[in-house]
C-alpha cells in the first residue's frame, strides 16, 4: 500500500513537470493559452501602453539590467489556506509552491528565466545541491547568484541559508513576519562585514529548542496579507537599491503595524560567533579593509569675513579710539580684530576747584529767615 502511494506521488510530480514544460513551451512560442504574452527579445524604452516595461523607466535610468533569473526553492504545497497571500489561486491547490509561483510569474513576465527546485534545503542530501546552485546558478554559467533572498517561516531554514552563505561568502537578505501578524523586518547580511543570523540568534535557536515542539496541532500563526505586503515591498525596495546601487541600503529595518514604527539599525558581527565560517569571513574582511589605501582628510580653514560680506553687514566697535586711549585700567591682550566693548572713563585732572564756605556762626533757622526776607 505504501509503495502504491509513493508511485502515485511520483506520477503526480511527473505530470506537474510535464505541465510546467508545456506551459513554458507555449510561452516561448508566442502564448500559453492562459492570457500570457510572448517573450520580448529587447527591452524598449518607448512609453506606450503596449510596452510592459514602459513604467520602469525610472529604474532604467538607474542602470536596470536587461536580464533576470529567479531560482526558487521550496518543498511545501499550495493549500486553500494560502489564498490570503494574494498570490496563489484556488485552482493551484495541490501544486508545489515553486511550480505554482513559476506558472503565475511566467504568465506575467515570460522574459524572466525560472529555475524551480521542489525540495527541503535543510536535509543533508539537498543542502549540497542548494549550495551548488547558489555558487553556480548565476546568469553567467558557473558564476554565483547576485543575491539570496530568504522568505521562509522557520528558524531551521534560516540557519541553513546562513550556513551556506557564510561558507560561500554570499550576500543575502533575510525577512520575516511575526506570529501575531502585525510586525516584521528585513535584514541585509554580508558575511564578515555585518552580523550573520547566528551572531545574535533568536532565543529558540540559542536555546537549541526544536521548533516542532512549539507548534500545537491545528493551530497556525496569524497571517495578514497587509503586513506581508508591506514587508515584502520593503524587502524588494532594498533589493533594488542594493542591486542598482542607489539610495541607502538598510542593514536592518523593522515594521510595527500597531504604531507605524520603522526602527532601523546595523549590527557588527560577533567575534565569538558559533559559526566558524562567519569567524573566518570576519578575518577575511579585516584583511580586505587593512589592504585599502588610507585616505588623508585635509580640513580647510574657513575664511572669516568681517567688513565685506555678502549680506552687507559691517562690524563696528562701540568704543572709539579716543575713548580707548583715555580709559583707565589695563587693556587685555586680545586677538587681532577684537576690542573691549566698554571702558572706564579716566578721571579728569582739570576738575572744578572746591569752594570753601566760612562758618558764620549763624544757625540754620536764622539763615532760612534771611533767605525769606531777600
């Protein structure tokens, strides 16, 4: 009985591959019967409604590349519960997620090259193939991919991607949405330069807890398409800035939907990281930085403008030269162009002589009476 089920599963997979190949063949031949379009041999900058790339001219000015390739890895199947993702469609239920994704994306844009792998990257037998495709699956045969994107929902898969990228020195971006569905984050990881996923792992990883023991049967983490859409948009925007070299590429950017809060930061790698390849990449990065030529920073002194300036403002002392000469007390030693604001007038030598009044012997009352009679 078990063998019969296994043979049926193999047959289903064969039929799925044949269906994908047939759709691919029709797309290359000018249509796939599903509302798709023919491939465009050369991207045109012409701004017309019939040009699918006419709205991407802003990216073209930034140096958009003409060729694209997507390598997709996943082992899960599409379920009706996945319809909230706004990507899968009900008729795709039962298909592997990578095949369903390829069908949808190929219908939208047959100019992109797709390569799908329906397997679990965390298993020993699949890990080597996964690493091989990262290091040799670029647009040029035998060249590594430009960037790895992690959109997985478990720590085991993240640690697997982290291990592979640390060993290969491959830059990647990690993303995730919290189980309460109202927050998420993206993170750029450059081996040796920034913290890897193992440098500051979540508690579930640091404590070596089996994730399967944390999940209750029949209970699934909440999943809001709005939160996932925001995080996905931030991730893709960061990807464009990284690949096209414009703007500021965030090393870590969070999103809290409850408060509309977007925290950002960057983390240095942990010298005591448990991943030995991370420690190795750190040493390689230090050597690379040390080999860079040192640049001397020459700070030019800014010219100080006084009397003649662009605003027509004159700086005038409140103390005249004559007043300064006649001032009393020591004059402080001040820098050129600075004078004292106030001075103490010097005591005049040619003062009015004092008048001496002789004592007449009269009382104050007698003097007052004389003044009245005058």
